[in-house]
C-alpha cells in the first residue's frame, strides 16, 4: 500500500511539475509577446539630432537675412535730379553707352542676374556701369524703383531714367530732386 501511495505521490508530483512548467512557459511566452508587439515603448528620441536640425534652420534663416541685407542694404546715398529720356531724344544714338545695346525699340528695362528685371538709368561716371540704385518717385511708381546704370550723359549725381519715348519721359517723369541709394557699385565680379 505504501508503494501505491508513493506511486500516486510521485505521479501527482510529476504532473504538478509538468503543469507548473507549462504554466511558467506560457507566462514567459506571453510576456515576450507583449514586449514584441508594443515596439514603441522602448523608442528613444535623439535630441542631439533635433538640436542640429533646429540649429541648421536658424543658420539658414540668418543666412537669408544676411543675403537680404547684402542685396538691399544701402552702400551709399546721393541726392541729385531725376529726369527721364527716351532713345528717340535729339542727341541720343539709341545705344546704351555701357553695353552698346540698341534700345530704339522702346526697351527700358534690363534683366540683372541678381536683382531681376530693373529699369535702366544714365548717370555720370560717379557711378560705374552696372551699378544698382534704388529710389522713390510717386510720379512714376508707388513702389521703390530699382535701376541699373547702363548709360552715360548726365553730370554730377543726377540720374536720367530711360523711358519708351521722349514724350513719355516729359509727361510722366519730368524733373525732380531725389535721394537714391546705391545697392551695388559696378558689375559683380
């Protein structure tokens, strides 16, 4: 009888060990599954990369501001008379002194690689050919006028704005005293 008891006791112990082992295995498997299905819990954010990204944005913004200051900041200012002229004026050849381009077709603007579409002006040799100036004249435009020096024929600090014709210059430009800013001296190198 003792051996039957021992047999049952051994049997129950073995079954119990197997059940505990299976239960433990199942518990550890479910923990692993929970961990592997929820991958986002253990993700980390690289703050140094974020800081580099933010610093690059700030640096780019400062560079853009510096470029705007460089392009649109005044290098010098002059006061002189603003007049207008057309390529059909009595003493005009119809060609620009700085480039030799014929403007008798009514052309009065020039495309500059840096400043885009700009008006053409004549100046004295005080301003080198290719200089960019900015001035305001409400008779001509509500916005500031950007122009490039491509012609000669005036004295001192005076500026002569190229217009489609002499009649247009007389009617819309006339003569007035202005102060203009030099944004660039001569052609870019």
